[in-house]
C-alpha cells in the first residue's frame, strides 16, 4: 500500500510542477511529445480515435516519468 501512496504523491507532485512551471518543467516536453505521438497513432489506426490516442500517449509518457 505504501508504494501506491508514494506513486500517487509523485504523480501529484509532477502534475503540480508541470502546471506551475509550464514548459520549463522537465516532464512537460516528454509528456507533450507522447501526446503527439499518441494522437498520430490514433489518426492512423482505425481502432483508436485521435483523442483516445492523445490521452493514452500522454499517459504512457507521464507514467514513464513517475514510475522510478
């Protein structure tokens, strides 16, 4: 249970930092790139819509940043 609490705390901290610092935060650019790649995949793949691809791409990039 402690690991989940720690993960939630890291996620909250990252999101807060990204909201406050904008493009100056080290996680913002990788998450935006992930969102862009997901959107492109969503546009190219018939099974995935563009908004779903964008959200999944951003989520995967964000997860890569906080899972350490």
